[in-house]
C-alpha cells in the first residue's frame, strides 16, 4: 500500500498536535508524498477519527480565546484551512461574556506593566492592543472601563491609607 508512508507521517504529525485537514495535506505534500498518497492518508485518518475539523476548531478556540478575540480566532482558523461555517460555529461558542472576561484579564495584565496618567492614555494603548488581538470595540471599551474603575478604587484606597 503506497499511502502507508504518508499515513505514518500523518499520524506522527497528529501525535505532536492537532491539525486541520488542509494543514495536514499541505505538510504531507511538502514532505514529498504524492497527491494520491496524501489524499488516501487524509481520507483514512478522517475515517479513523484522527482528523476532524470541527473538533480541531473547537479546541483551537478554547486554547487561544484567553488571549485572542473572535475576529483573530476566525482569521487563525481560516489560515489553517478550516471552513468558514465550521470556524464561525466554533467561535460563536465563545460568547460575549467569555470575551469580556478574556479581554478584561488581558487588559489587567497589560495595565500592570505601566502606570497611566489618565483613562484616555490607557484606552489608547491597551484598547488598541485588544483590538489588534481581535476583540470587538464594545468589548474593548467595557474591559478598559472595568480595569480603570478597579485601579481607580485601588489608587483611592492607597491614597486614603497614606494620609
């Protein structure tokens, strides 16, 4: 069976981390396997349950959502060859509440690295970073407001205890 080499290589690649069908296909072709061997190997790995784009997309979203917003996640999945509808379904499970929690945690981490003179300065810096990571503008504003309010209370408590 000529596809055995491609099948073994595919299993080794999948043993390291999950792959989408397109990713695995691309890697096997780059390793010099023929198109027909790659097609047979990808088909067999799918049949065996080792290749499943919806599961891959779901895992990717779970793993990356603490630091990436839905727009970035969709882009990453598209870059890995996951069908748009499959990617959109996986990202849709990353709801608004979860996005706000992730964006707020990320904003808190970014806030802790530097002191800010005012809310606008913080929003310009942290907000733009959150936007670049694919969070929607409404989520970015809510996360920044939450962090600013929390740190303002801490600053006021520190000021009151110092007097």
